[in-house]
């Protein structure tokens, strides 16, 4: 399982410009081929804050799972088919969050004067305000949070709440959980003997904690791989990861090594 931004994607201050490392795509395609021929041996998932269609069209690897919006969305498409045809399902039960998320997505930028540094990501029942393009990101984040609080006072009660992230203010249904719950569901479905997770940000700490707890309980072998993204790595990632790689290029090399080893083992 891997995150996308800052993990498999090269650094960019503009979220819309994030590009996967080519070696990572090649490794994922080899892993997808192995998963197709040996589904009993391997499963691959991209677990990201991005919406499924966005992630799928950036990764462009068919035959693997895409878990978007920190697990609130799921999707896949067959190998050989265009990524734009990915089929997406949003976890039911959060329909009441769609309207307040849309209102916040519209009003918050207006209150801030629609600054060029603000990137708003609409994801149905959730919304994210990215501040990584701002010169003063601390001040930008504080301004976004203040605008959210002001708009929120005018909204009826809702389930949206802040989720973890450094350069983004991510609002999602409180009852939807996040990467912790998404990975728990995935492990419950697959029941693997071994799990490896790659990530670079605070939301990935939740996934790493799941692996460490399962490993400590003797339920599976696990490896949490932290990646130093373009904006550095939070201390919490370093504290919970078993291994920290220097760049997304190093993460791509590790994936390539894993794919070659599995290819040899399965007779590819």
C-alpha cells in the first residue's frame, strides 16, 4: 500500500501538477501483472487523500485498488483500459456532508479574496484546502482555518471535522475515519501474512500505527516505510516508520526491487 503525493510523486508546490516518478509507475505495473496472475500472492493499493479519479489518472496503473479521500472512496479499472474509465464508489452514509462541504468550498475562497496560493479540492462529502503554494504557509493555514470557522457559524450542524495534514486543511465526515480505518478494512478483507506501507505525511502515521499494532500482536509481518517528501517529513512519520527513505525516487527504487523479487519468485 502506498500514498501518492510526496511518496510516489515528484514534489510540486501546485497540487494539480504532481507527477508520478516513472520508475514507480513501471514497478506498479509489474506488480499489477503479478497480482493478476497470482492474486493469492499479492495485492496492491494506492491509499491517498486525492479523489479516486484524480489518483487513477495520475498513477495510470490498472488492476490495482485505489482508495481515495483517505479511504472514503474506492475504485479500480482493468489493466489495458484508460484510467479515465475508473469506476468509483463513495462509502455510503455520508450524503448529508455533501452540501456543507460544497458551501465551504465556495465561500471560504471568497472570504479570503480568492488568493492564487489556495487550491480547493472538492471530494463530494469532504473538501480540502491546500496551502502549499503560499509563501507563508503557517499564516495561510491560519487564514483558511479562520475562514472555515466563520462560514461554519452560518451552517446548520454537520459531521465535517478536521483531518490530519500539514499543508492542507482537510474537512471530512467525522464518522468516516481516515487511513487508519481504511487500512484496517483492507487488512480485514485480504488477511495478508505480510504488509508494506509507504507514506510521507501525518495521515500516513495512522496507517503505520495499524501495521505496528498488528505486528506487535503477532498477527502479521509488517514494514512501515516513511518517505521524505518535497516539504520534509514530520517527526511523527520518522517516529512511527521502520525505515525512512530520502526521496520519492528512493521509494520508486524500493518498489522496483520488490517487483523484481516477486517476479522471480512467481516465475514471471
